[in-house]
C-alpha cells in the first residue's frame, strides 16, 4: 500500500472519531431540551387546571350570589305585600270604628232629652210694671241638629280638619244644646285623627268635668288615657284609667280600662 492510501485512510478515521465525539457531546443538550419542553407543558397544564378551578369557583359564587339577591327580592316583595295588606286592613278597621261610633252617637241622641219650652211657665203679673228680661237666643233644635249632622258628616268623610272646625264652631254657638257634649266628644276624636293628642285631651276632658252623667263620658276618659299613653305619659294614663273604673265601673269603657291596667 502506498503512502498516499495510508494517509487517506487515516484522514477518514479522524473524521469519524470527530463525528462520534460531537454526537456524544450533543446528546445531553438534546435530552435537556426535550426535558425542558415536557416540564413547560406540565406547568402549563397545571396552570390551566388551576385557572379552570378558580373560574368554576367564581362562577359558582356568582350563581349563589344571584340566587341570594333573587331570594331577597322575593322576600322584599312579600313584605311589601304584607305592609300594603296591613295598611288596608288598618284603614278598614278605622272606618268600621268610625261607623260604629257614628251609629252609636245616633242611637244615644235618640235617648237624650230635647229642650222644649216649659208648659208650666207662669204668666206675667199685669199689675206689676214690666221688667225687661235679659235677651236670650231662642234655640232651634232642628237647626242645631242640621249643624251637628253636617259636622259629623265631615268626620265620617275623614275630613278631620274641617270636622274639628265645625264641631268647635257648633260648641261655641250652642253652649247649652243637648248636642254640645257630643260635639266636644267628636271634636276630641277629630283632633286625635289629626295626631294632635293635646287638643284631643282638652276636648275630651270637658265631658267628665261638665257633663259627668253623659253617655260618652266614660269613652272620653278612655280616649284621654290613650292619648296620654301615646304622649309617653304612662303615669297619667294609669291614673285616668283608674278614675274611669272608679266612676263608671259598669261601662264598656271600664272593662277595656281594666284590661289595660292588667298589662
């Protein structure tokens, strides 16, 4: 074999060895690159899973919150309906109470004596000089009844301010009328409906003080106690109820007063 052939073979051997060395040196880097890709994929997968879990949790929370909001809305609507129902029932109860008292007032007035001129009045002695008697306004029971009914109709129509003015005007114009005690009673009720308890008490107090035998006197005392209670005067209310029971023990108002005193 010539020297040229030997040299050629040696060169090929060196190239092969170099190639093998390069392959051995490059193998770890290729494996490392493949490992990095798998780790990245695993991390991305884990992140995706965690993100989906968080989204599911948020979605469930939103659904639960929406359900709670809807529940609160339904409860609010239910309560609003109850308030409207109670308001209607309260107004109806007030109307029934007013109608009851108005009807009772009419029945009581039928039992009240009417003022008429005395048939036993002695004629004046013509032999004596006439003395001018003080002028007295002649009452007209029919006109008084019309005025009283007009005021009562205002109260019945829930026109309490106008009713109060009408009853007060009637009481001033007819202080000696048999209807005046009832006028003061309804005047007190009108003021109470206007949420003016002080004026209501002033009007109601006139019945037991000036007309203690009047049929509405016990109810007037009961109304006074109610106003005192609303004015946070518990001591005064208790004293009024005790007075009612003592003065009018057999009245319906006294029965109510006894129940209140037990509380």
